[in-house]
C-alpha cells in the first residue's frame, strides 16, 4: 500500500522574506504569503510529505491537538492543490 505524499509544485517560486513565506506562480501574476502555520507546512513540502507527517509537525511545533492539526493540514493541502501550489505524489 502506497502513502500519498505532497510537495511544492515546480510551477512556483518561493522565498522566505522577513520571516514570512512568499510564493509566486510562474505562469500568472498571483502571489501568496503564509502565516507561521502555513509557512511551516510550506517549508516542510520541499520534499514529499504525507498528511500525517505534516499534522505531527504542527502538533510538535504549536502544541495543538491532532484533530485540529489534521483539519488545518487538509485545508492547506486542498487550497494549495486548487491554486496549483502543491502537487500530489503516490
């Protein structure tokens, strides 16, 4: 059984500026900036990572419960895929 993993899309540029992540789509004029939580998740996606690993990272970093972490991760991934920032790997 394979685990679904996610990573940063190759169709974006990203850079950490003044402690915040800024992401720019290569083929459009859209840019995104992330708060601390989303920034941590974004940084973790430099290499493929599963939902569970990202949720565990939020629990460890911010001391939140696992249910909340999973909900946050799901929303981040769904939005990221919809906006073309995140790719899914099997």
